[in-house]
């Protein structure tokens, strides 16, 4: 597989584009879930420190 082969370059660009689009779709969902888990953890810590 030669990097200078135009079809290999086009294929690599296509794969990169698909991966990038997929990450753009899932990143907000993952970020939201992560933020929610941090909020829950912080609330639990606050609750336990009040008791």
C-alpha cells in the first residue's frame, strides 16, 4: 500500500471524514453524560458532607 497512490489517499481521506463526522455526532452526547455524572457525584459529596 503506497501512500502516493491516489486511490489510497482518497480512501484515507474518506475514512478520516467518516470518523470525524461520527465523533462530532457522539461528542455532545458523551460530554453531556460526563457532565451529568460529575454533577451527581458532586451532589452526593455535598450531601454526605452535610450529614
